[in-house]
């Protein structure tokens, strides 16, 4: 058994370790489940004669009603803006986005926000809800808005004015706005402290739906919540608010169910692909079987229906690289790992020296890579795969570096650890693969990606640090390379708790970098791509926020979320 940092007895590097991972609870569930258009039907009377009845699938009926409701909501979003309805329009946009239906109305939302951004009446408003809600929505859409606009709510001593304390709605909007801050915005740091304190003191006196909304925000603000999770949570709150729109609410529920059926079909296809790989019988059972769970990552990061191919691409590569990760972290000997690393770097198919179990994994990765290359060439983007291939090679090199650290009992300095393991999270590689199947994947986008832009680097660093905080204790018990926590403890001579606290501050810095990167790049890089990197970080916040790995321990938050996202429709 390894000590912290992975120091093992001489010769123990050849001893295979086992992660003793939990099995996935899903198995063939999605293969066995009938699609909705085959198993759920309603009967529609076509005329006054009762015998003229048509059997229609529930899914088809839902889709038809969604089409009608979309046009009604579109009209609501495009009503003329006036000085008197700015907050009403902002509130509608916020509801549409939080309810998960914003992708239907991106142009209308962008147009409305741009008009509000240019309105003197908005910038001159003395209403904290109007200013704060507009500020958050504008920044979340990629517009830079100066935080100086909050100066009007601060007194001569630099403190937020006392008249805000009893305004729960204003406090909540200011609280949410503080989470789209960037570095150097002290007023937003102060706003977070101020609003958190007073919302906690107010919440017990608020009516149930409002109190629930505040408590959920205090637990996880909108900017850091997974979109689908936010949608589910907000539907349950929104329908109990006095000011809700029945049209918007019904569209949100029906659209959730329609899109859920798409996710199930994606999962059905992925389950069949994974089953056909037959790792369960071809490989020793040392690895995490995480096909369904890795799909939850892609679904959480970019849930829009149009990104179906990106979700499935991430899920396939993610599932294979989970197995490769377990080879490098546990099962593979250092000699085998060096051979596999060399084979990937050469990329010429020469694998005679690999052990049989590694050949199985290598062939699966090469076949999937070949399919991706053929697709991108067919789509007129032949340059994409060269970038993807280099990202895969880089990923493997970082895995190998960690394996050598463990084998040598080496505990790296904290920043050295960050530099390597930020890449080995897979997020860089998965970003290249995810983007490659998107029409927006231009040569310019990839030339930007290879610079390791701050928004991607911060998302990867955030993910690595969350992973290490949540799983370092269990990993050290079974023998694992030193985590960021151990590296920090050793370098700075601090306790585990002190190391965790310091790392959490760095994760807050990462979010500020992501916020800044999103606004900085939104003019040149498609926002659809930038939002993926924010989505990665949000998934980590949700799945690892309980300080355990929601990917390794899959009978916890991950299973609950997958049931909500993929199994249980919303009653309508």
C-alpha cells in the first residue's frame, strides 16, 4: 500500500492495485426501456363522430403544443421596451433562461438585452433589482458592464445602504449578481458578504416559495448551477410564485419532457455502443464502468438539443479515457504504462509489445478516433482531428507523468502539480473533441484553443482542485499519486483543513477568471463554445460539492440527477 505521494516498497511498482470501484447502477436500463413514441399514446377525436379517432403518441402531442407555446413566449419577449417595463422584461428573460427554454429564443433575448444595455433609463435606475438583475444577465450574455453602477447603493463610508436590508428581492438579485464578478471588483466582493448575511437573517420570515428560492440560491447561485438542475429546481419554485406566467411554465415543463426523450435516445445509443465494445468480458475488472455517468457530464455541461453529437462524442471518449485513467492510476505497471504512452505518441498502430488488455483499450480508442476523423473530413473540417490527436497525446503524457510520480514516491510542488494535473483532468482533450463536431469549429477556434485560453485553463484547474479536495482521502487509502491537497500540505507545512481552505480560495479565483474570459472572448469565439467551459465547472460544483467524488461514488448525487434528467418526466 502506498503512502502519501505514492512511495511504495522497492519492486512494489509491479504490483497491480485495484480501485475497488462501485459498479454502475444502470447496466442495460436504457436499452430495455421503450421509447415514448412507442409506449405512451393518447386518443384524439378528429371530428364530432366518435368513431373518427386517431391514436397519437404523447411525445408527438407534446412537440405540437411546444410549437404553439413557443410563439406565444416569443411575442412576450418581443413586446416593445419602455422605461416602465425594463424590470418586467428582465424578469421574463431571467425566468425563460432559468427554466431551460432560453435556447429557443436566443436572438430575441440577445436583442432585448442589447437594447436594455443601451438605455439611459436602465443605467440611471435607482432600483436595486433592476440594476442587479440586468447586470447579471448582461454579463452572462457576454456584455461587459461596469460594476461602478452599484456605487449609487453605497453610502459615504463605503457600506451598502441600510434601506436595502429589508428588500429580499433586491438582496437576492444583488447576491446573484456578485457571482459574475471578475478580479479587482471589491464592491461585488462586499456585495456578496452583505447580501449573504442579510438573506440568511431574512429567510425564515419569507413565504415558502420565496424562502426556498433564497435557500437554494445561498446553497448554489445561478451562475454556478448546472442548467438542467436549475431548470428542475426553478420549475418547482416558479409555479408557486404569484407573478408566474402559465404560458412560460407550461412550455418549460413540456420542453423538459420532449428534450428528455432525446437524451434517452442518446443514452440508448451510447449504451449499445458501450456494450458492443464488450470491455466487461475482454478486460480484467479493474476499471470504472461509467458510460451513463460520463453522459451526465456532457448533459450537464451543454444540454441544448442541437449539441447532441457533441454530448455523445464527449461521452464516448470520456468512457474510454476513464478506463485509461484507471490503468494509469491503479492497474497498469509502470513498464506497461511506458509502453502504452509510447504507442499513443507514435500513433502508428504498432502495439505488439503491449499486454493483451492494453491492446483492447488501444484498439477501441483508435477506432473511435478514426470515426471522428472521418466525420470531420466529411464535414469539411479536416484540420480538426490533427488538433484532437495532439490533445490525446498530451493527455496521455500527463497521465504518464503522474504515474512516474507515484512510482518514484515523488510529491511535486503545488504549482508543478497544478500544471500537470490541470491537463490530466481530461477537460482540455474533451474540449477539442467536443468542439470538433460543431459547425462552429473553425481553424481560428482551434488556433485559439491551442493557446490554452484562460477560460478553459481556469475551468480545468477548478475541476482538478474540486476532484482532489473531494477524493484525496479515499485515493490515498488505496494508493494514489499525491493530490493537490498533499502537495500543498507538504510545501507550506499546513494541516489538511488549512490546505483545503487555501485551495477553495484558488477555486474562487478560477471562477473570476472564467467570468472574465467569457466576456473577453464573447466577441471573437462563439458563445456556444465558451459556455461549454462554464458548464464543465458547474458540473464539478454540483457533483463534487458534497466533498465526495460524484463520478467514483455513483449511488449518490449522480444517480439522483440522472433519474431526474433521463427517467422521470415532469407531470403536465
